[in-house]
C-alpha cells in the first residue's frame, strides 16, 4: 500500500508546550486545542469508516498527551497517540504540503541515502533517518512507537538549504532513475528555506525551526 509523506514547518517549542500542559494552557492555546480536537474527531470518524480500531480513540489519545502521559495498554494505541501528535503539529505549523507518495518510503529513501552518500553528501544532510526519527526527544514522557504507522519525522529548517545545495551539486552524477524524485525534494527544500529566511528577517514573532514529516497511508 502506498504511503503519503506530508510535511509542514513549526516551532518545536509550540508543539512541546501542549504536551503535559494539562489545565495550564493559555487562552490562545485553548483556542488552538479546539481546532486540534476537531481534527482528532474527524480523524477518528475516518478510521471508524474504514473499520480501523486502535483500541484508543484519537480524541482520547489527545487528552492523554495534553494530560502528560501515553499510558494506554491497548495493542495499537501507539497509532492513536502519533495521529493525535500529528494534529498538534499541524495546528501549530504552516499549511501541510505533500513531499510525495511512495510504495515503500523507508526502502526508497534508504536507496536515495546510499546514492547520495556514495556521491559524497554528508550523512547529516540525508533524509531517511530524519523521516523516521519520531517526535521530539524533549517530550517529558514516553510515547510508544507505532510499528505500522503513522510515523513522524523532523528535519531542522536550518539544514534545508545546505541539503538542497548538496543534492543539486551531485544531481548530474546521480542514478537517472532517482533524479526526478530528488529534483522534487530539492525544490521543496529550497522553497521552505526561502520562506524561513524571509520570515526570520521580517516577522518579529516568527520562530519556526523544524520541518515536521507525517507518514500516513
């Protein structure tokens, strides 16, 4: 089954501020939480329609995360926790965009990484491990990993331009079967860098620092 990789940009601190906040949310955070809850309810309705039961609803998973735990012992509760976290990210970040649709994203980006590494691109600029990195390490409690997805990844916005430049520098020596996909990734990284560079220079309150990936399907 094909999997969709989408992404948006956000301030990691804004995301972390919801996790374990409990009753200490600010009025603005409570307003945002209303939007997050709406997304969680729609997500659960879609799962119900598909006959998918994770043993924990996405709205209940959201309540757990805000309360500061992910303690459900349901076998597939990790999926609900990660989907709820995706909604927290989405409501605190830019509008989501699609990176692409891949039949086996881990395999594909593993091949891409090997090709880029062969051509001399620095390991820290490769994408596979970032795509599957999981949520921020700063989360103050353990969230179980959903083996079958959905998955969350992160890539520093500060590395978007260096990565795009490094990929473009070796594009003409790359396996021709990979070039089109890499060109699309380069374009998206360059666009996000341009937006980030402009905003950090011209918008006083702007503090976004992370590209968040969501892998669903």
